[in-house]
C-alpha cells in the first residue's frame, strides 16, 4: 500500500464528518474536526507526492 494513502483517506472521512456537524449546535467542535481532517488530507497528499 502506498505511503500516505491511509492519512489521506482518514482525513477525508474526518473532514466529511466535521462538515456534516457544521449545522448542529456544536459549531466550534465541528470546525476543529474539519480542520483536523483537512490537515490529514494535506499531509497524506504530501506523502503521496513525495514517495512516488
């Protein structure tokens, strides 16, 4: 399995769950979860590009 694929996929799932929570009363927590997921997507993508 390619290095960086797991963080990118995990970040996508976490970002989607954070985006789904944005309409709830936990807007601050949802924003943090969304940012955490997007950071994992970016770091996973960097790993994927770096280890071609």
